[in-house]
C-alpha cells in the first residue's frame, strides 16, 4: 500500500486549518482531529521552547506524538500547519520528522523564501518541497495545498503505471521466446 502524504506547512503566519478543511477535502486532504492548543504545544515541544512559552516540559511532552497518531487515524492525506517550525534547527526538524515515518512528507512553505528553510530541505526528499507566496488567504492556501496533493498523487500513479508497463514488456518477451 502506498504511503499517504503529510503536507507540513511552514511559514511565519499562522493559518486557521479548521476553516480550510472543506477546501482541502476537494484534493482528498484531511486535517487531524486535534485542538489548536495541542498543535501549539506540539510546536513548542519540538522547538524545545516550553519555558519561553510559559509551559512546563510535562505540559508539552507527547503533543507532537498525539498529532501524528491523529493523522494516522484520518485514513487520508493530512495537512498540518506549524508556522514556528520555519526557524527550527536541523536536529529539531529531524525530531519532528521521526514521528512521520509512515508518511511521505511534503513541505509547503509560505513566506516568500526563495527556497524552504534549509533545516528541512536535507530531511525531505528532493522535489517534495513547495514555496508559495506570502500572505495567501485560507481559501487560496487550501486550494494550493489540494493542488499539490493531486500533483503528488498523479506522480505516484505515473510511477506505478511505468512499473506495470515494464513488467508487461518482460512478460511479453518471455512468452515470445
């Protein structure tokens, strides 16, 4: 079975993911059923900035694991926005991606960068990072994310078709011999 997508939004501006859920569903993308408070705590947990955010470590531990579990339970491709992670170190990016081993991670950066944050580029396969213009509205961002998900699905189906075609040619050669 093919791995599902996990579309991870990075950028300086927070977005209202719950308002985007309907538009994301058009592209077959779901949103994990977690509160905004849990995603905030997950962001703080990975960045290890709980003291600066006014939390105790115990209050933020396991928040990212909870988001990952909920994403697995959706049964679809998922979209999560973590705007503060654009400033993550390579170690923090690796820690965040460890919980997403069951997914194909696609980065969606909305900050007007020429390229996504470097800490994430080395951790994600080439071609799975997208930069969108800064200050997109929720509907526009949702449409772009749905488009990216559909492009990834099309590429997966093209690879599968090529694999089936190769097998068919091998079978035809064997029967002809």
